[in-house]
C-alpha cells in the first residue's frame, strides 16, 4: 500500500495542469490547490503582470514548474495560441481546468452586444475549443482529466442574466455528454456547478445589489476549488458544492417552467 501511495504521489508531481482564468477567484484557488498537490502548472489569464507574480510565488512556495500565458480567451486566435505554445514547448497537459468566464446583470434587450458576444466567446467557444484540442491528446495517451466550471445557473433559465445562464447550461450539457463518450478511455470530464461564491464574480457582473447575494455569507473560492479538485480526481461527472445548492438544483426540475421563471426572476432582482 505504501508503494502504491508513493507511486501515485510521484505521478501527480510529474503531471501538469492548465488553468484558465487563473489570476483571481476560483481559478487562482485551483492553481493553489493543484500546486499544493505538487502538480506543475500553466496559468492563463489576461492580466500579464499579476499572472507572473502568482506564477513566481507558486514556484517558490511549492517547488513546482509554473508557466504563465497572457491571453484573452474571448479571442479565437488567443485560444489557438495557448495550445500551439504548449505544443511547441512539448509540454503535456494532464489536467485541463476550464474556469475562465464572466456574467453580466441586466435585461437582455438593454445589454451591450459586444459584451454579450465576448461572454459567449469566452464561456462557450473558448471552453469548447480548448476541450477539443486537449482531449484528443489525452485520449491518445489513455489518461487525462478535464474540469469545466459551470454554475447552479446551468439548471434553469435566468431572467436578468439570460445569456450567462444559457452559457452555463451549455457547459453542463457538453460536459455530461463528453463524460459519457469518454467512458473506458482513461479520460474523465467533471462539471463543477457552484452557487454564488465569494470570488469577485458579483462585482464584475454588477450583481452585488441582487437579492441573490446581497447581505449573504457566501462560500469562499478556496472551498469551491478544493471541492472541485477532489471531485475531478475522483472522476465524478456533475458536482454541486453545498447541500442547499444541490437540493435547489434538483428541485427546479420538478417546477412548472412558468413558476420557475418567476422564482428565478424574483430571487435575482435588485434588493
């Protein structure tokens, strides 16, 4: 048993993870959790200076190799650049954490189209393309793990955040289908569906005044990342941190659709 544990530890230490949206929030905590486990890292985000500082700190603290790539994954060419850069360096990715994404609070007809398009490109297109590029390499090697960060928003439509909810429904559907297709290949796909989290997401999405989060104690990004990492390593498919989040996500399935829409709208409107 001791030999097996040591062998697994060495295998983890020799592996490498790519984490998107790694400069803050859940993505940053995923980087820390994986670094603590001895996994080498490739960190991707738009904030070049911040990313380099994080990479250097993780290197010094955990003695692992950390690469950083500054990229705007809402741009198709940047997504390709990430994959091509690793190919040129012959860096093998064993774990892919598709965490990058953002939301926006407000009515669909009043939203800025450029922001909506950027959201769709990042939350859907970039995640899909990265998954497609790296999963083929994983399947050919017979091992690998992908974790896609969705949300409890994936389980219902979301008036006042219509496009964001729709993108997360896509992520959930894609992840579950991929997980089924990849059975017996040695590759697993996990979809992490956190509820509201203390991660900076609310401020960026202008959601701070929503009844969904205002005045509430939210779980930390650290807790969500640790939960997600454990689920990924166990090869679980769809996971929801927090008992009430899990109960709510399942309960929504049994409500009439018009009731569900009214419920979500009332919970999300400004307090």
